[in-house]
């Protein structure tokens, strides 16, 4: 069987339904694939020296507006009758500990740690046709534009597969804060929250509620001792005897069994205490306790201390909630900043105090930015999806950045060898606030992340005799100016 990896070979989906159908087909093809093979010895690619051992991605799901967070522009307070075209930022800028660097009001705690990291203001993202969160999140997390004819691995799965676990008991890829069931677009979210063709062994250990994480690392009530041992053995037998087994390659079946083995080792280990937030001193717990995301940051710190390799903590993507501000943009952004400001600052401070920050790459990012007028970027034909259309402010729900903007996005990075107190790239002061200096593509951003982790952007696997690279087509170039 030959699998084509060219996204150009598949028509670009124009609806969420078509997108899901394409992803389902890719998942079926992946399930039938044999073991992906790293490039042959004669083609082996030299790996860069690792600057970090652990990566923590703090994912602002839904589209965090740069002008309301890390790239503030001209501020206009709310006033009925004010023309929308006059508004870029709905929060004033505040000073940070870095001379001349300002970020948005509401991020006062983060303003005090900006001297520990690099602020990248010039990430440029593609429109991808209709701007769907599902497509952009898939693209950001895998590096590939959907649909692909095999399921592309998440960045965390690449890191887990290529670097292996830091602690053999600890899952190398842990996903915190995102529900995969019972919320809007759950199937789309599942599409990129996967190890793809690498198999279940390298997939995410999902913890939607950080305060309940300890329940995931202990046997169900009443299932202790020999009874649990028997169920564990029976499950392994069922994988092999599944009626679908004939459609799965031996590699994929073995990967499922290895995933179960890893989970069993964790349940039997003292390292499972890292998942128990009740063991954190109350004073330290409260520093993070701003909501589910804040508690997720605390859990990420505990897991990083215990040897997790890649951890994602998300504000969670649910349509029209959290950062998905199609109306009430200002009010929602104010609430979201209250949820993220203190925990992110505390995480960086704690990692630094524990001597871990240098070897931990922490990334704050989102699938795109927002603008009150422009959908996509100047000249885009993307469909306008705002639910708060108005030429002038009539009520508070009109005030804020409602549309998807791909012309510029901000990414914040700490540790992992990046410079401290450094700003890279610039955007225009007036609309359209596109990148005016040092644009960075998502492919090059991924190359930068992988380089920090000691992985060459040209690393590839062979899938049915065709190459699949860690950055799209192996073309990613790390932004070396970001490194100290």
C-alpha cells in the first residue's frame, strides 16, 4: 500500500464536516501502517545539542489577541458611539521589568518576569481557507496543514518518540486541561491530540481536570491486588483479540499494549504522587489557584520535577468560550488574564527557584491573534465569523477583538537556551497590525522549538517508503537569534 503525504493531493475542506471526514480517513490509513522507520544510517541527520530536557506548552486555545496581551497598541476606553475603526487595544499598556518593553494591563505578574524570557511578536500564520479553530490548532500542534493522508503526530509525540522519557515511569507526553468528550468540536480537538502514525505508546496522557489527576494514576475503587492484576492481563489479551485487530498492523497493536504497560508501571510507582495536588503546601497551591488552567500550571511544574518530557496545559478550546471571543471581547479577555497571569508567572519563578528553568523550555502561544475589523489578514477572502458586528460601539459586547487575525501573532518563550529580556520582531502600530520586521513562519517556529530540544528540523521517518519530517518537508529553519 502506498500512502501519499502531500496535502495538495487532497481537496481543501470547506466545512467542518469535510474536515472531519478527511481526518477520519487519515486515521484509518494510519491504523493500517507498519512501524515508521527513522531515516537510514547513511542518511542519518546530525542532531543539535539539546538546550532543554523538558518542554511545557501553555496553550491559549481559541485565539489570544496580541494587541490585548503581549503587543499592545493605541488604547481607546469604552464609549458609546465611538467608531470601531478607532479601536485597536481595549486595555492600556503597562511597564515591565525590561526597559522600554510594555505589555497589556491585566498581566502585572507576567510583567515582572519578562526579563527571564524572549517575546516573539512576529509569527505569521496562513489563513488555510475558512479560518477554523480546528484546522489552525491542528496545523499549530502538528506542523502540517490538514488534511493529511496519514494522521500527523502532535509535537509532544515527536518529542516523546525521538527523546524518550526522562523518567521511565512517567508518561513522556501529558496533556492537561482539555476535555475530549462532551464539548463542542471534541472530534476536531482529538484529531491533533494524538501520536498519529507513531502509535498509542507515544500518545498523550490526558488529564482534563488537574485537581482530579490523582484518580488517573490509581486503580479504580475495589480493583486492588490480584483483581486489578487480572483485569490488566485481560485487557492486553483483548487488544490482540479485538475484532478490529485484523485491520491494525502488528506495530499499532504492540504500541497499544506498550501504552497499557507504561500506565501499569506508573500505577505501581511512588512517582504517581506527582499527580496529587493535595500534597502541595496550601500556600503554594493558592498561588496557582485561579481556575482550572492555574491548577494545570501547578500540576505541570510537579510533573516536570518528576521527569515528564512534554507537557501541554491549555485554557481549553470550547467554541465561543475562553479566548474564542466572538463577542464581549474586552470582558472575556479581562477574565482570561486573571486566570493566566499569576499562574504563568509563578510557574516561571518556581522553575527558576528550583534550578530547572535553564533546561525547561516554556512556550506561551495561541493558534492566531484577533482584530476588531479584519478577518484573516489584509486581502483575505475568509468568511467573517464575528457575532458582534457594529460600526460604532453601542454596548459593551461590541468592545474587544472578535475576528480571527493571522497577520501577526505573539509567542512568549522562557528557558531552553532562549535569550532573557529579549524582543524579536515588530508589528505596525496602526491597523492593519501586520509584521513589519523579522517575520517567522510556524514551520520556522517549530524548527526553533525542536532545535532547543536537541532535534534537527530535518529529522524524518519513512512511512510506506515516503518521508515524513518533524517540520513540514524538512524545511524549517530555527530562528538562531532567539538563543543566547
